[in-house]
C-alpha cells in the first residue's frame, strides 16, 4: 500500500517513508503494561497477553536510542545525512535487531515462492482468442 500511496501523492511533491523499528528506549513497555483496562478474559494466555507481561516484567531488552532514531528519521525524510541521494526509498529499517528480522522475512518470502510459485503465477486472466 505504501507504494500506491507514494505514487498517488508524489505529484503533490509528497514523499512517503515506512520506518521499521526495532526496540527503543521509550515508555512503550510501561504504557502497554499499565493500561487502565485489563485484557478481556478471551485474551488470557494469548500472544498479546504474553507480550504485555514481557514488556512489563522483562526480559524486554531495549537496544536502541530513540533520540538517534528520531534524528535519522528526520534526516532521511528531509533528504539530508544518510537520506541524501536516497529520496526515492520507501523503507527505513532502524534498530540493531532489524537486519536479522529482514533476513527472516526474505527467507520466508523465498520459501513461499518455492512452495507456491506455480500457484502465484497461475491466476492470470484467460483471454479468449477470436
């Protein structure tokens, strides 16, 4: 969707940037764990429940400095610093754990194509010839 949005707003001299974030020193763990409403009973033991518990009680390890991240986001968005000459890029990964996550996603997509490649390309329209 970001590519579609980017094309749509480009003619108004607007660029889009999706930032893929690792863990940063923000108040998110505290805010997530300190919600005023408890999770509904259906969520007990789910991934959401376990994530909130980890964020509140540990072992949630923060790797990134939010101030450095904000500076890089600003520079890339403005075409300065690391962003200079890369104004056409849509994605910005930030965080020392991101290269491993990106590799994992690439590997999963490669596997997906191995398994479903024929299905993927078999859905074209049948054009009747006259």
